[in-house]
C-alpha cells in the first residue's frame, strides 16, 4: 500500500494533525503540527520530519472566529502541498469515548457515528469535537476511509471489579462505570516497553501520563489492570485545571449550600481547579516551577503528593511494582516533579539517579533501586496512524502490543 495516513486529534480549542507515509509509519511523521487557540486567538505551528518549522502561508487567514469546520478543508489543502506526490488514503481520528462496545479502533460508517453520538453525554467536552472533525473530513473528501481510535479502548481489559463504582446495580448496568482515558498514550508506551525493559516489560508497571490532563495506568502483561481516571476525565490525579478525585459531598455542598448550578460546578471543576485553582497563578507546570510565589510551590507539592498516593493505590491492583514510566509534557520534562513524586515513594524502594533525572534520561533510577524508573516520550498519533493503516488494509482490532 502506498500513500499517506492523516491523523487528526480535535480538541475543544485545538486541532493537532500529523501525516505518516504508509510505507514507514513507524518513523516520525512527514508533517506534524497544531492549531491552538481556535475560537479565540488561533496559533498555527508545524514542522517537518527533520524538525524544520513549516508556515501556514498558503492557507486563509486564521481569524478569532474561525472554527474547526472552517479550518479542516484549508488544512487538507495545505497538507497536500506539504506531502508532494503522496495521496492521503485514509484518516485516523482520536475519539475520547468508545463506551463499552469498542476494545479497538473501528472503521467509520453511519452506524458507528450513531453509536458514538449516543456517547456524547459521557464526554460532553471532548466527544462532540472529535465527531465534528470526522464529519467535516467526510464532507471535504466523501470517499476517504476514516478510522476512530478510542481513548477508552485500552482499558477494556480491566476486570469488572476495577470498572465498578459502589453504586446501586442498576446504575452500573446503565453504564456508569470507570472507563479510563489516555488509552492511546498507554498503548504506545505498552508497545515500546520491551525495548526498555526486556522481559520485565510484562511485569507490574505503572505509567504516569502527566500532561495538562493527567492520569496513571497500572499494567500487567502490558495490559491495563486499573487506571486513575473514571467515568469522566475529571477523576484521579490533580491536573492543570481539573480537580481530580474529590469527595462527592463537596459537589452536594456547592449545589445545596452555595446554590451553584450544574454548569457553574462543571466550569469550576474542569477549568478553575487543579494547579490553576490552588496556585491562583497558572495551570502550566513550567510557569509554576519558575514562580517564587508560595502558592505556586504549594500547588506543585499537592500535585506530587496526590500523584504518589494514586500510584501507591494502583500498585495494590497489580500486587506490587517493578517499574514506573513517566510520560507526557510534565512527565517527560519536569525533573522536579519526578523527583518529588519519587521522594514520596522511597518506602517502596524507589531510588533515583539525580543526574540522569535532571537530563530527562530514558532511565532515571539509581542502580540499587528496587524499581525501574523510565522516561518515555509518548506518541498517540503514531498509534492512530498504525491502527488506521491496519483497518484500511482489512485487519480488525487493536495492533497487539509489541
Ligand atoms: P496536554 O494534556 O495538553 O497534551 P502536555 O502533555 O503538552 O499537555 O503537557 C503540558 C504540561 O507540560 C504543561 O503543564 C507544561 O508546563 C508542562 N511542561 C512542558 N515542558 C515542561 C518543563 N520543561 N518543565 C516543567 N513542565 C513542563
């Protein structure tokens, strides 16, 4: 098969894209980029395989009111120019929610879209944008095969117990379950683990995906056993703007005593909490690290304290721990956060090599550490590209790890 695979990851205010030649989709993409600030102040950034910056000079002006729908057709035209002789033969999309039905990527058709539409209430902030991008590509290139790759699929290997809330049975049956997210990132890490850990890759591993959104996944045999995010991407770790796990009594108090509406509470928990809420300064870890304000320091301390606690809880689900993997923006780049989290885990036998940690080296544990500690850059787009190529060529299901 020749041609190229387009990967799109449409968020509420951003559109990430990448194009992989079908012939070598395990290598970096030909083009990778992002349009951020959609709906307010759009900023385009992209680079080619060598890391050279590419400009949006052929496209229409990016105005504050340009939405995803208006952006996708010119983006497709721009990409065609960048990839020269290659033709885009399929598009793969990140879709946040696949519900209980999908344990792997699926080819887009009307029946699939109807199922995914029904999942919008489970992920109202993300799913509509993901589905809108699929529909927009369908309108622009009606015959192009498209594939949906779900953030929830990787966690479908979990036991019923790990997915259940302690709620009345009928709510569980209705689908109020712990679905988990960031599955494409965990899938990528699971596939690359053997090259870092050899046989230990199939042992007890916890992956900490620490970005603006943050979660952890406990794996055994490179399959998800438990994860910190639950029914929504609000649960678990403290995040950039999201609160993470919270006593549900706080929500009742906000409603009953403070008279807040569901919309106000949603905005509070998704957009005004986490690092931003605690520091009062920023949701951005790098910005907080360079601030001398006591509340910035307290926000970082709480982030690390909560992360270590979650990690210890997840270790119980896999009967102990052989390795920790840090990934995503904070996990890959913040030596301070990694060191602080690991300081809380000294009792588990975690020992860091300080110099390796400061260099963001692939392996950062001291030689006498009982637990391996790795830093592995994640690549969700690569997972989507491989899945799209497989589905396009008629192979169903998730590519096997490794
Ligand atoms: P998203 O969830 O939006 O994909 P990313 O994975 O890009 O997020 O992570 C963004 C986070 O990574 C931000 O909080 C940012 O400050 C943090 N980050 C990136 N580089 C560094 C760095 N060198 N030191 C500390 N934090 C960093």
